C-alpha cells in the first residue's frame, strides 16, 4: 500500500467516525449536533516494507523517479534506462 492509498484510507476513516458521532448524538435526543469542520492533516502511517529489486522492477520509470524524489529528495534524469534507475534507487534504500 503506497502513501497516497494509506492517506486516503485514514482520511476516509476519519470522515466515517465523524458521521457516526453525529448519528449517536442525534439518537440521544439532541436536537442539534455541533459539528466543526477542521482541516484534517493526514497522518501518514507506512509500514517499512523491505525494498527489493523485484519490487522496484515491477514499477514504471516514472514511479521510480517519483519514489527517489519523495523518499530521498534525489532527482534522476528520465533518460536513464529502467535498469539503471532500479539499481540507483535500490542503492539509496540499501546504503551501508
């Protein structure tokens, strides 16, 4: 599960919880349920998966470039071959 999917899932759960609170308040006989809409900052909960060359090979070149940029703030030229990108991103994850 990537970061965007995780963020979407967490945001969806927060909305469902808010709706459930409103329904409970209305069932308790309250005429109005006070609802304040706050900008929710998504919490990124990611499990550190072991990054393997196989998992990197399954990605597209654009995904590899975005991954390197988001996780390591490293820019790679899109003219690099996919094999070179896989090797470079793998090295970023497995620095010794």
